[in-house]
């Protein structure tokens, strides 16, 4: 987590249910977020871990409990995300796997990041 304690998911807004029992939200991580510190001076981009953090938080909200990541599968980063860019974050349960959620982060029609989150069960 960035030194100033700002997490990427604090930017999640306008949560709504979507098809296939999924959840979608809008996000915009401001240029002042600690996630950009050192990544990269003069040309900041949102780190991959911050993008995954957005999806993880949304999966936890969909599941109804704090998310605990067990694994990431098929993780793909397809475009950079600059400060202040509007993102659409979507998570959807994977059929037949109660602890797995497919996710994507989009900038307009372009996919910035996608993959599958596998959450831990139990305490």
C-alpha cells in the first residue's frame, strides 16, 4: 500500500448489479493518490497492484466479506492507466467455482486489465 495510506479502492463509486450475478463500479484514482508515488516520476501510471486492488475490493463487496486473495489467474495488462482516468471495474463469479471471480477494468471500450481472482475461504 502507498505510504500515505490511500488505497486504490477508495475510489469505487456507483456500484450496480450486472448480468451473471456480477457487480460493476466506476473508479477514478486521482493524481494525488499515493499509488503514483515513484511510478513513474514525470509520467505517472497506475501500478498493476492498484488495478488488482480495485477488482479485489469489488469482489469482496460482491461476496459480502473482506476479500483475502489466494491466487491470480490469467492476469493481463493491456493498456496503461494515467491519473484521473475514469475506469469501469467489473467482477463476475466464475460458474462452478465459488471462490473465483473474473474481473476487468475498462477505460471506455478498451480493457486495461483482466483476469481471475481466487479468494481464500474461511478465517
